[in-house]
C-alpha cells in the first residue's frame, strides 16, 4: 500500500507541475491558435513522438511576428498578445521544465529523463495522467480512441481540442436542515431504528430537492442510502430503482469517470444480480472495471474487488474458465497489497478452489483450498466458523479427487467392471452466489425475525397511505389494523454511512 500511495503522490506532483507550466505557456497565445497550442503542449507533455510539430502555417507565424514588431513600436501596447514561443517547445524541453518545477516547488527530485521512464518507474499510465491534467486545467478533448503510446506520430491534433473552460475553486453551500436530517437518519439506522431513519432520509431528500433542484451530489447520496435500506428489507426492485437514479445523477453531476460514479455502478450491479438480471449485472461490472482502469490503472485494490465480483457473476453463469481468470487476477492483486496471509487472500483462494472444482480440476482446487485453510487457521484459529467450513471443503475435495483418480486409473487399465461413486460437482445457484458476493463486498449478516421485517413494511405502507390520502394517523391505523407501529426493530450497525443487509438480515461490517 505504501508503494501505491507513493505512485499516486508522484503522479499528483507531475500533473500539478504541468498545470503551473501550462498557465505560463498559455499566456499571450493568440485566440486563433488556441487549439494548436493546447494540442502541441499535450503532445510534448504526454506523447512519445520525439518531434511533434504545431499545426500553424509559416505565413501565420510570419504575420504574427510582424504584428508583434508593430506592437513593440506602438508603445501603447505593453504586452504582446501574439506569443509564438510555444511553437519551439519539444517533449525534451517540456519534461525538463516539469522536473525543474517539481524540484523548485515541491522539493522532490524526479530521477527520470523522459515521461516514458517516469511511467515505467512509478507504475503510471498515460491515460490517467491525461485525465488528471485535463480536469485540473479545464481542457475538453474529442471522444475517440487515442494511441497514446505511438512513437512514430503525434497523438493530438488541433481538431481534438473541443473546448477550454475555467476552473473555479469555491466552497459549495450546504443545506443545513437537510444535512441535519441526513446525519440524524444515519444515526437512527445505526441504532437499528429503521422506521425513523427511513423517514429522516426521505425528508432530507425532499429538502435537498427543494434547495438544490433535481440534480446534486448530496441527492445522489440520499438515493444511495434509500436503495440500501430497500435492499435490507428484500425489496430488490425498489433498491434497483433508487440506485439507477443515483447512478444517473452521479454521472451528470460528477462525471462518468468519477470514483463515486464507479462505486454507484458496482452497487447497481449487485442489485441487478439480486433481481436475477445476471447479464445486465455482468455488463455493469465490466463498465465499472473499465472506468476503474481509466482512473486508477490495473495496479489498485479496487480492481481486485471488481474482479472478484465479475468472477462470481461469471461463476453463476457457469463460465468457469473466464471466471477463473478474473479470480486469479484478484488473488494476485490482493496478495500484493494485503499480504499473502490476509483474510482477503484466503477468500480469494476459496473462490478459486470452488471454480476449479466446478471445472473438474480437483487437484488444483485442493491445493487452493489448502492455502485458504492454512490462512484461516493461522489468523482465526481452528474453532472459527470459516476454518471449519474450509476444513469441510477440504474433505469433500479430497474425496472427489480420490474418486476422480480411481476412475482415471480404471480407464487407463481398461477395467470396466469396477464401479465408483459418481463425481459430485455442484452447480452454483443465484442465492449462494449472492451470499458470497455480500461477503466479498464486506457484508456479514445477523438474523432479524420475520415479524420485525413485516412490522417495518407495514410502517412504510402506513407512511405511504398517509402521504397519498392525507388522512389522520388514527384513521390510518384503524384502516390498516396496525397495532405495533410504535415498536422498534433490533439494533444494527452502519458500514461507511450505508447499512447493508439482505431480505431477513441486518448487516455488520466484515473485519
């Protein structure tokens, strides 16, 4: 994790230094040459082509020099508005300026002679640097496929620059009443008072709509929490509906490549899978992975979590070979960032073993499950439920491996009279995969009685009828025959601001 944080900091230093140079670079650039100047700077900063040329004709350059001389003669103009020095910049000179700026302003030395060596040394990728730089300086480029690693031609041209807009730093105003309702609702949910929490979050959503309008990041946060509460009570359809609104709002307000939008997509994929929409959930997870690679690259812990989710969904679709590729990649990344003896790695070993067993490769499954059992035994002890579950899995896999080997020996010897028990390969169900998805995403379940769940649903129905018909609460209680609306549900807990459970269970965070 230290290495990852170091790489992130170095990328930030490079883009901030480039931003400071870009401000100086753009001073006095003629408006007619703005797109050419921006594209030339991008080629010099991020491109591998050693000699990019600015898209400006010799006649235009000569006329600008003539105008500049005339402006110097006419002393009324104090600053030239036709600066053409940017035409002479090269990738070598720009990178030298970046290194000097990092050294002078941040007191850090970049021991790299080019952008290519920096990318290799600090595990960076060009597309991430391009995204960060454009967001910092306000450049909008054409949406198309760019070959950023091209060494025989320049990457950006004048037509690729769509717009340049100012970046304004400001403090966003807060809707104080709505914020109070939202935080109070979170506190109530933590205490297990779901009815009160749901009402407070809904009231916060109404206030935010009145203050900010239909589109705002805080409204998306309310929708996300309401979706999670519906997921708690088993209302998967309602959860998916709320989460779809949260995804669309996050895309519009924050952008399609914002980390919050990536998280919203992952939640929506989970809810779609809970609604048995396996193919849609898989496409959403693929999009989540694509955006994560765009923002972070493939060397990031979030990519491991996404790959684990994709592997499990593919496992449910019985695409075992493809599922194994994603699960093994998740295992490799988690081993790198969390250590070879972490619980996340043990879970990945267990998932890989289960996939191997479904493919009929019991020897590989047995080896992976042994690794998982060793980690669980070392970290949790022999009496822990996970250790016992892994031990039972080991016994089952050992038995199946013996049966399989005996069958193969029988085939090799040509003996047909000997019979052995059939191989037991259990195909995954949607319910079992959903439970594993919840565990992988850090959700452990504590049982809630069906009576408590039914009571909460009646409370929500009471609130809905009261809102629609504007009747008195006493009349509604008589109409619905609800006697226990004042009772409270058992205590729960909150994970990172959102309570996570399934149909009849309340979620606790996984250590």
